């Protein structure tokens, strides 16, 4: 009887061991399955965005004259944003030319003409004849760091190339120049999605397939930059589409973001302003009495906390209109009036 009981206990112990082993195997299988499902979900998102956007992204081929001695062929990408043939691209892709060839995913080649370009935002609009499949424009203001993004373009001549990554950073600045005029493109999107020459002008999309940026530059390995699609750039695209150019107001100040003195910061409830470093002779600001060292606090009733704020405010609505300018000078506030003029094309 004792021997029988011992045998039973040994059998029961073996069964318990087998149960533990079976449980461990089951948990491992479940973990592998969960990882596979997560990877599959990621792949499905990228594939869905690609299927939705690839028909709207074209490869651009341009020929431009170089130094009056001959021509050079350039390449880039563009994204259709209206069904009647308007495409957005990077201004530097179509610099020095007014036409070229657009090739869509169906391999059909269409001639395009440059409708307008704005080097100060590195955006341009071109148009092809006939209808196109338009992409949906999103709002980059809703992006968050770490969010999945998909880049679609034609790097190194490979059409319809899709790469994916995340939003690495937001609020970057990118220097842009048009002749003697320089400007910062604000709120640039940084991504680790792989970008290469030829991606410029292509789409950066969110997981819903909405275009939230236009790829513009490769700053390094795993460091791509895109001009955001937001309210400011939507206005730029509208101006380029309808007028072929972007009108901006001009004050004639050169400055940088500076911290406010503590007393003034507490009084205004903000920490920064724009310090005037230099004034251009004969400019509206110089004629109004602005001096180097002044801190610009408000323009036309709107707070100015840095270069980006001033740039956003200097749009076409201020050209030729008398407006107020509030400054901080030697610890006191000073109110001036001035009339901005239109920023000249260089």
C-alpha cells in the first residue's frame, strides 16, 4: 500500500512538471503570436498608406541651363493635391526651369509647367494637363514625437519608393534663401524615415495616409526634414496656385529671439521677444523710429516672441496698412506706428 501511494505521488509530481512546462510553452507561443500580430499591424498600416498615396506621387524630371553653357538634368518628386492637375513639390527641385516631365505610377509621362515657386518656404506648385488622383492634405500641428510616418518619393530614380519611420522631433527650423533675402522655415518635421536625393518634393504621411509634410532635405543618416503642411503652408499653396507667387510684408529689421527682463516678463506673462539687431536703411521700421537694441513685443496687436512669430505675421494682409508696433526700450514700453511695404522679389 505504501509503495502504491509512493508511485502515485511520483506520477502526480511528473504530471505537475509537465503542466508547468506546457504552460511555459503556451506563454512563449502567445508572446511570439502577439509580436507577429503587432508586426503585421505595422506592416498593414504602411502598406495601406502606400496603396493610397503612390498613385498621387509623381517623379519629376527637369532640364535647366547651367551658366549659359549647357543643360543639366535634375530629378525630384511631387504630390498631387487637387484632382485637376496641381502638384506640390520643393522649390529647389524646379529652380531654374519653368517646365519638365512628370511620371506617375502607371508610367504615363505628362508635361508639367511651373505655376509658382516660393524659395523662402521651399515650396512650389506645378501643373499637368488632365485629371490626377489627389492626395488628402493633413495638419502637421497634430503630429506628436514618436508617431509613425511614411515617406513616399522617387529617390535615386527608383519610382514609388516607400520608407517608414517615426517623427523624431518637431519645431525644427530650416534656413531658406531667395537672392539676398533669407528666412527660416519654421516647424519643420524631423524624421528617421530613410530619405535620399530624389525624395525632395515627395510626401510624408501619417498613418491615415494624410500628407503632413513635403520632404525637403537630408541632414544626415537617419535625419530627414520635411516642410510641414499646416495653416501657413496651406496659404502659401493657395497663393502659388492662384497668383503664382507669395506676397509678404516687409519691415526691414534683422533680429533674433531674446529673453525679456524679469519685470517685463512678469508684466506681460511671456518670457521672450524679438531683439532688433540691425535696421535696413530707408525701411519702414527705420522711418518709424525703431532702433537697434529695441525689443519687439507686439505687431498689429499680436504678440511677438521670436523670429517665427514675426515671419508668420508679415503676410500680404499687412502690406500698405498702417499698424501698431509695441517695443521695449530701456526698460519702458514704446508704441510706434508704421506701414509695411511688400517684400520685393530678388
